[in-house]
């Protein structure tokens, strides 16, 4: 297979990959902003159809909204309002992840926004009562998605600036989608498509 063959193969397909909605340039962050320019979105859009999901908007928190944070144990954190810890969104976000999981059947990968108490894959701050924190948490919604789809290719958007990480993710998604029989040997072709010299 050559580069043109790969282009034609992908041109006729819609390989769906979910993404935190703020990564797609939609202003759904708590402060009314987005993260659409903070990662190599255009490269991924050459091969995939990106489908945005915002769990905080999904549970009705609105935009703008009060910020939330993880608290308690990093292995089983709660997610609460920064200004009022009695406002606990954990169960609603977990419930939303279960609802969304049903619709993710035709999705072959997931790109998560980093550091979010809902969407962060790893290294999210988890606060103790005294205000100290450790960076060992995973967003509550992301944890729910991964519990439903433990083998789904997932990536933290922030890491996609690394060419090698991006290629690994793309090849994992292509293999899972079944569009190519095997991703082995495709790496150089995909690199040529996504990083034209
Ligand atoms: S990180 Fe997740 S919850 Fe936060 S704005 Fe983006 S999509 Fe919504």
C-alpha cells in the first residue's frame, strides 16, 4: 500500500473518535472558554471524525459554571464545587458516563482533555481538606468510560504534541476500527500523511 492508497482508503470512511468537547473549539469550559487550539486537532481530523462530548454540560451544569475539583482519596475521589464542597457531582457524572457508554459502541478511540476533574485521564489534582493536593487522580467521567471500555484506545490531548504518541494512538484506532487489516507497517505511511514534509 502507498500513501495515495491509504488516503483513498480513509477518504471513504468515517472513523469516529470521541473527544472532550472543549478540545473541538466549543466554548463549554467552566469559564466559557475552550481548548481547541491547545493540541494538534487538525492532524487528527485528517483521519478521524471527532465527536465532542462534555459531561459537565451533559449533566446540566451550564456555561459558565462554578469550577469543580477532586477531593479525598486518589483511588476513589469525589468531585465537588471548589467554593462549596457540599455540592457533590460525583454520582451524576458517573451516571452520565454509563449513559454515554451505550452510545460509544461505534467509537474507536477517545481523546480526553488533560487535568480536568471530569475528563482528565491521569495526574489530575486531588485535594485534601487542608488544601494540599497530589496529582494522582483520574477524572470521574473518564474513569466511568474506561470502566465500560477498558480496551478502548485513549489518550490525553496534551501528550499528542509528541509525534510518536500521536502515531501510536492513530495506529491503535485504525487497528480497532478494522479499516485496515493490520496496522503493522503502516506507521511510515500514516506519518507521511499527518506530517507532510
Ligand atoms: S474537560 Fe470535559 S467537562 Fe471540562 S469542558 Fe472539556 S469536555 Fe467539558
